[in-house]
C-alpha cells in the first residue's frame, strides 16, 4: 500500500510536509510529480514548489537523482520500505493547486503527491498528519479511519483516483442533503456571518436532482455514477472559478455572491454562483466520465491534446444556466439576459474569425490559458462559442423532432459513460434526428463562419434586438477606466477604429479633440462620427498624437438583447417551452 502523510509543517511559511512510503520499491524506483491537473489545460509545473527532497530506506539515506524538471530516481537496495519526504510551498488561492496559511489549507494531489511509476494501479492512501488545533478535514475520498473532525486515513483505488479528490482543511461551515438517494455535502470556507446556508443547500439540491434526472431519469432503476458528492467552496473578497472531480468539485467565489439571510431575491451575483455550481456538477458526467478518447488514460508528464473541449466545456457551459431556468431558480428574462451576454461576447471577439472552436480546443494549452493583449484577436473561447454551438444544435435538433438532451443521453448510453470521439457525437446526432449533421459540424466546429443563431432563436419565439454600442465597442477597444486613474487600453481588437488609429495595448488615453478624458464614453460628446479627431495617448513616458476616426455604425458589433415574444406562434411556443422548461 502506497501511503502519503500530509503535515502542515509551517503555516506562516505556507509549507506542507509530504512523506511518501513505498513498500517493496524497485531497485531503480522512478518518482515524478504531474506537470498539470486534469480539467485545467495548462502545464503548471507543480514541481517548482518542491524543496528539501530526501529519501531513506531502512532508516538510511539513499541517493535521489533528478532526471528532469519533475522526476527523480531512487537507487534502492533490497525490498525495505522507501521513504521520501519533501516540503511543498502552497500559496495558490485558485482551485488548481495548493494553499496553506494560519486560517485555511487546501490541496490537490497533483501538486503534492509524487507518482510511484509502475505502481499507479495499486491502492493509495492519504494520512492527514499534524494540523492546527481545531481544524477540520473535508474530501470525497473514501474514509478508512477518521475522527469526528475528518482527520485520519483515506484510501483511493489508484493514483488517478488519489489525485482526483481535493482536500479542504480548516474551520468551515458544513451542510448536507440527499439528491435522488445520493448523499451530498456542502463545505463553505470564509463566509460572512449572514450567509444563508439553508438556502444554498436547497438551491443546490434542485440543481443536483435535475441533473441526475437529466442523465438517468427518476425511476427506481436510475442510479447516479457516484456514491456521494462533496462541494468544496472557498469564498474570498474576490475570485471566481471551479475545477471538477469525479465525486466533488473545488469552487472559488466572491463572498458577496453567497445568499444572505433575510434576502429572498436572487441577485445577479448569487445567480453567477449557482451557474458555477451547475457547471461543475454537470461535469460529473460530461468530462469526468464521458471524456475525449485522448483522455482515456491521462499522461501527467505533458500536454494532453484534444479538439473536443468545445463539447466538454462548451456544452457544459450551455447547460449550466439552462438548468437554472429549468429548475426555476431564474426566470426566462434573466436566462435570456445571460444568453445574450454570451452572444455579445463572442460577436465582439475577432478571434472567432481566425480560429475554429475545434482549433481553439487543441490550442488551449498555449492560447486560452496563456492569455495576453492579443488573445481576443487570435483565438475564441471554446467555453463561450462552444455553448453557442450547443444552442444552435439544440434548436436545430428540436426543429428536426429531437433535442440535444436526447443526444447527450444517447452518447452516455452508447459509450457506457466512457471515452468518446467526434465520430461518436456525429453518430448520436444521426441516430436521434434521423439525418446526418455533417454540414453543421463542419461549418460550426471546424469553420469560422457565423452561427445562424438569430433565425434559430426566432423559431423558438425569441426576438433578437441590437442595442446601442458603447464607445469602446465602436472603437474596437477594451479598457480599464475610472475617474481617478483615467482610461487605459488593455486590448486593441483586430479590424477596429482603434487599431486603425494606432492605439496600442497599455496606452493611456489622455484626450480627444482637445478635451481631457476620464471615461471613454465621454468621447462621443466631443467628436463627430466619420470625421478625424486628434487623440492624445501616453506610451512609455511619451505623449503621442494619433488620428482617430469614429465609425458611424456599431463598429465590431453592437450588444444583443434577447426578448421572449409575448405572442409567439403555436409551433414557436411549443419549441420554447420544451427547450426552457423540460
């Protein structure tokens, strides 16, 4: 049995001590630490946080030879237990790595637990060691022997499972509920005293019950793929994100997004949190079990490429807010507002014309997760455009007498909840709708043309209304601005008036037509569309004068508003109700 002991060595220095015990090691036992964590497609180089790496066998020190950036070779003698110890620096507040201070701890196994190569398929255990007084432990990993606080011994079937169970450490709020017979636990760290935990539990339960029923139905034979599930939510002053796991999810949210006691309304902030919960929970099926065929077995040493993130992240993004509507947690106008935000965002991203959503999936390792000032021009989000592809397919399928819901369930059944390829998706579409979707898949996934969303939404009784563009949208700019700091360009969009004028990312926009600017929208009060105006910018301590021409139209795209037609036709009404409520 391979065992790891995790100690909070020094909370103020943010150091875990990890002690690995390997019985019967190989004579030349290779050890390695993953360079990435599944679900987040970036080489994160977790080994950079290791120090004081040492090994003993039979109580005697043995040599550890470093082979590369994240692997070592232990030269063992005989079959005595190999013991390897290391310090791990943990000060990453995201959901992808590890964190430790005097008030809280958190870790994913990919950042702490060395992989014993050749022994990955054996059972692995984690023993929580020394922790600050009063701290609790929460995880979805199977408990072997733990006390009331959760401290103790946990076991996973293999290394893959070991690193797929994050741990939350500290003092936190804990609540629970059942959804279709599956026990669920909710852990919330860092919440303010007025946090309404009972409402969060009730709303999360509605989401979980709806999604379990979506995949498995409501009959007695319906069974979810996990025996229990744990939400690990850390709240902070700011932040937003999540990372899915097979029986849990790690969440990060701003404290203001939590529901407050005595406030019955669903704020936009709380709706965002519910959407995050819905998104990560849907991943329990879509990417943790249904997954790209390339991910049938993870390679922790390097990038794992696939063109299917538009499906696993994009389609999950489509369903996250849709489930909030189907559960009754938001109404139709709010759902359409959220959908319109995505439509507007994709339309305002020139990268959609430079890269297909399949290419964007493949390039996630070097583009999406390594964004810079040129990212909107070079790539498109497989989350955002992928969700719109799902919308286009769903509405098209419904006109053909099927639905995307049926396709998702057909994929689950055909693959037995396992790896799939794009050919499997195409086959499921044809089985459910009775025709090939070859043209749509070629154009929408592998092309860079526009999706036919306006017409498809109209068929569901949804009106598409263009709204006035902001000055930034008209110019093709993204900016940071305030009355105190002024206006600073963060992104210059390809093909816009700002690019034509010579504005560069990082420029401070000082004045236009002789008027000082503190907010970019004020510029439209002093310049005339179609006529050149002098624009003053500061760049690298120099003040430059540029020639700016404000376009008469919306520039790179006006915001979109989606409105449900109050009196749609009978067919449109039926389609809309089936789409939004079933």
